C-alpha cells in the first residue's frame, strides 16, 4: 500500500504533541480536517497543522479516531509485517517462552506494547490465534498470515478469531485445521479451545502469577474463584496443596477444569468443583482456607463503569478478608483497564477497614513480559494484583 494514495488527516495546532512522543492514539477532537473521508478500518496518514508527516494507521469511528502503526513514512507491505512480527518473535525467544518440554503457550503480539494497536496474537504449541480488536486489523489478516509463515514456519495452524461482535461470524482457519490442542505452561498440560473458549482460549497473562501461587501452596487449602479452565487450581496442586476447590458460575468452566486436572494426573480426591456465585459462597464458608484467589472478569471495560467496578472489588475482597484463616493469603486481581493500580489498591484498603482485620501486602503483581507495556502508552498496564497476608 502506498500511503500517498490514502486519506490524509490534519490535526489542529498543538495537537501533535502526543504523537511526537510516540503515543499511538489520535483522538477525534484533535482532528482539524480530512482531505477525503475514510471508511472505518481504512489506512490514513496523519499530519500536523503545517502538513508535516506524523504517522500512519487505521481509521475508526469513535473517540479514538486513528491508531498509529508506524511513525515512519514507509510503505505498508509484506516486508513491514515481517519486520514487526520478527521483532516481537525474537523478544519472546529471548525470554525463553517457547520451550517444547516446558512452555508452549505465550503471547506473540500484544497490541500497543508491540507497536501494533488492535492486534493480539497468541501461540499454543504449533497453533497461532490471530485476534483483531479493530476492523483495520481484521482487514490485515491475510497479509499477517503470510508474514507468520515467513517468520515462524513451524506453526502449522493459523486461526483468525475476531473479537468485535460484527466480525465474530468471520472466524476461520487461514492455515491448517482444528486438531486436539494440548499445550504446556510451566510443565502443566492444558486443553485449549481457541474456537469456543474465552479470549483466544486461555488467560496467558496470569502465567507468572500462577507460578507464584504454586510456590506458596504447599500443604495449603486453596479456594480458586472464577476458575475458568483451572489455571490457578492446577498450579496449586502442582505445588503440593492439600486440597483445592475450584469455583465458577459456569458449568462449562468447571468441566474444563476437571478435564485439565485429569489431563495432568493429579489426585482427584484433593480437588473439587463448586458451581456458585463467588461473593455469596465466600460469605458462607468457615475460616479453613489458607489461600483464596480472586481473579474476576473485568468489572469495568469503560470509564463510565469505574465506580461500580470499584464497589465490586471492594465487596468481594471484604468477603474474602473476613473469611480467610488467620495468617492466610489472598491473591486478588483486577484486569479492568479503567481501574488504575492506585484505585484498585484503595478499594482493597477500604475492604480491609470494613472487614476489621490487619492486612499486609506481600507482593504486587502485574502482567508478564510477553504482555509488554510501551513507555509511550501507559494505558497498556491493565493487569494489577496483590498478594495479601491477613492477620
């Protein structure tokens, strides 16, 4: 694609400063004029008030009008995609994330963190799942697949799984076909269903936090709420937990957890599943849990829901703090991008005050290295977690 043939968006005077600092978003309020109105998902070039090139990216209707993919005035062709994917692939290899005997689950592309806003790519053994979060990235799927074959030809399956509702019906295999999918994380086996599972099939961002839980679970009784496919439950069992209860309101999630427990050959007498609402269940338990894991889905996907989300975090943490055994641990998380880490911590403080117990922070947790945060896009820091000791 030659960028001289695409629409040009000119910014208002002074509105170019964030792009000069390499922040990849152009907000609609910063736009002064457009020489030809672009379609949603179309490539556009962005210039300052004097007509000087700032960047090129995908146009979208809404508050974030443009997501910048390059700050250099280059052609966007197959070589561009090969270069971008190669940089990210080499980063994951240097992090030792692709180890056939131990770990075959990792994130290859993490949106803005890898300079490709709107694109997620996850690897499960020899399969890569492409998940576009924007129409612009969905339109690039075919050329991205070609670049994948150049950069990582050992991946024999490429599955396109769009996240936006209007694109979901277009999920398809761009290479290979569905096979029985078992992949490894820290030596644990997981059945991965990228077609029907949440996200791309697994919550990769909790990998290192799961490992920490395993290290702290020896001879402990553990409650894993919002368990989904049992990631925290498996690492607790791997770490020698005396018993693990996996709780979820979804029977499908509990079935996935049971499958994964069996897949790894754990003693099934040390594990049970509970179908219930997490807050209501915690209120009813005694104080015999040594560790409680609180990893709910995002309570706030937008700023408008921030207050309600904070109250949700406060409510569930208060229940856990009241019920945990003295000296017990709570692994508590928020994946709501609209709730920053200080606001989240404030909700936990309020919960501890209301619960009337002493609480210490032992660890402050976050997303792993294959979910990088661009220095120029701090909004990419979305996963926040605390390990609390309750006296």
